[in-house]
């Protein structure tokens, strides 16, 4: 993907005889294309086909270097062929844990890296606002720049999109959020859940009192492994373990729900 196309510049507008819009709806682009072709068909072909062909030939060496750079980036830096997580390295993690963390750590990367780039890619003011380094934009782009603020801003913008452009003027006040807007809202909710809820949830053993009970019992027994010796101890142990189990079950149900929600929107998560 090039950052600049010759058929989209000021010279192209002059040569074509018609100015290409910076942005438009699908209807707007279709109307512009019909008008541009009918006004100057030969000049339109020269710009839209001829200039692109010449640019492809001249930029061939540069494009090959760019492709090699991105192959290296995708293979060794961002590793877009694999799901990764921030779980501690060198420790054993069960598959269920790896699956949960890989899904949501990759969601964080999607928001803070890919959506952050969407926020500043074509917006010079946004690039200044988020103090973007030189390697985050243009030909030198290296997919390592991270900005939670820029990623959230991009999604908040997308979450406000409506189908207003497809409605007649007298019904624009009844516009509904687009599919992209609903997906952006869901991504933000899942992102905030992972960052602010899941990663800050208290340990069930601490919340239930199991950790405190274990510490207190071990002080009264010489052996590392202790057993309940009275009915009162057995009753207390069972009560605390039941509380811990309920908390763990609640956590697991919440995790399952969030994973399902993430799977349901996966086709709307692209860059």
C-alpha cells in the first residue's frame, strides 16, 4: 500500500480536467466517475490508468524493498501469523489460560497499535497531538508504535458513525449506528474490561479468606501440610472453599462470555 498515488494529486486533477474528491460516499464516487469519464474520457484514462502504470514501473524497485521490509516485520516483529500473549515466560500455563490471554492481549495490540495507526495515518494534526515518531508513518513505518490514547480515539470516532448518508433528507434524524460503529463500541467495551476489570480482579483465595486461613493454620502446625483436626476447623475450611469456588465460577462465566463476544465481532476487526 502506497501513501501517495500519482492519480490523486493536484497534477492529476489538472491533467484529468476534473478534481477528484478527497472523500465521498459510494454514491458520490460513482457520480464523480461518470461525470469525469463523460467530460474528458481520454484524459480520464491517461490519469486513472496511464499514471498508475507509469508509477508501478518507476516504483518497482522501491516496492520490492518495501515488501521485503514488511515481510521481515510481519515474520519477526509483529508475528502476524501467530497469537501471542503477555503471560510470564518460562512458566507453565494451561491451554485455557493461554487461549484467554492470547485473545485479549492481541485485542489490546489491535487497539493500541493498529487502531492507533488508523488515527494518525492520514491526519497530520493527530500525529502532532500524539507525538508520533518518524517510524510510525509513511514509507519508514515500523509496526511497533503503541498509543492507547490514539487507538481509543480512533474507535470512539468509528462508534459515532451512522447510516445517515443512505437516508433521504426527511429521515436523517432517524439514522442508526452502522455495523462499523456497533463493532467499535463492542471492541472498546472488551478492551476496557480486559485492561480495567480482568487484570485488576482480586484473587479468589484472598477474597474468600482461604489465604488468610492457610497462613493462620500453618502457624499452629509444625508440618507444612496440615489437616483439619476438629469439626469446627472442617466446617470453617469447607465454608471458605465454597466461597472461593463460587468466585472462581463467577470469573470463569464472565471470561467465557467475553471470549464469545470477541469471537462474534472478529470479522469486523481489520486494518
